[in-house]
C-alpha cells in the first residue's frame, strides 16, 4: 500500500509518460471507470536497466508487492509478471515534492523538505532564500567537501556514484546503470547536482547527467538547468546560473 498519493498526481505522471512515448493509454466505458496503461516498445527498451541493477547486486531495495498484487494509491496499480517496483531515486524526489506541498498547505508558510538529500521547497522562502549544503553525501558534516548555496524556490537534487557502492564479483559497483552497456556508469563525474522547478525534475536530470558522462555540461546548457558537476579528482564544473 502507498497511502497519500493523490489520483491527480498519479494521472499527471502517467500522462507525462504517455507524452514521452513510454506508455499507451486505453480508457474503457465502464462503471467505475477503468484506464489501462501499457509499456511501449520504447519503454521496454529500458527494462534491461532494472535487470542490470539486480544482476550487479542491487536487489535489496526492491519493494515487496508481487506481480498480480493490487496496490491502492487512489487508483489501482497492478504489477504485471516480470515487473519489479523500486521506490528509490525519482520516487524519493517525488515524495519530497509532495511532502513540501502538503506541509506548506497545512502550516500556511514556506517549507523545505529533504528526503535523502533530495530537497523540495514550497511557499515563501526566508530572507536570503533557502540555504542548502550540496555535497556528495547528504549525511556528511560541515567538514566534508561541498558548497553552501541559496535558492528561492523549486528543488535541488544530487546523484552520486561515489557513495552507494558495494562489491560484486570482486568489483566495486554502484546503482546508476548505463542503458547502452547494462553496466554501472564509468564516466568522469562522481557527483551531479541540479536545480529545477521541482525536486523530481532535478533528480531526473542529475541521473541522466551521470549517464551522459562527458556530454553532461553541454546537455545541461541545452535543457537550461543550472548544475554542478564534480569529477573524480574533485574539480568542480558549474553550468548556467548555478546558485
């Protein structure tokens, strides 16, 4: 069960995936109304990435629902055979966005929410903006490498290949998979941070940047997102109007 996710939020994300060509949508004239979503061929090309995560030893974060089991989130989601559900990564950022909106509405003031280092804001910010420390690992103290920034709205996310690591088959692995190879990304950046209109978009962008490797700075410029990239020698590259 995933309580607290509204039908509107679910519909918005599903419609976005339809627009991106990842899902097809079929509505049935039934009572109660029923809508089926199916993966497109384009989306199915992404499935090996999830399989690769499990193959490289990242299989302990999968959620418990089993294929064929209903998950009530204001609508019914049923996992088809062969589908696995992971609520980390973008789901974590989405939760931060939702929590910030709910808290701002309940408290009638500006709110900042951080979920595992993914930061979402909602409402009026304090004088000088929201002050956020950006680091490789959100658990590090002030003595660790990082940068103190300020934002007035939106969200900040950081993706890193240098923190969540484990040994598998005698090699060091991490959780970000290159879909072109089915293996953990081996790019020049250990960390990517981005600012966006919300935390979800920032999270998507930082993960994509690590996959894009050397092309990441130009890509951030193209999509118009301020960003901070840290390579394995600790050199920092900023893009656009990074805070």
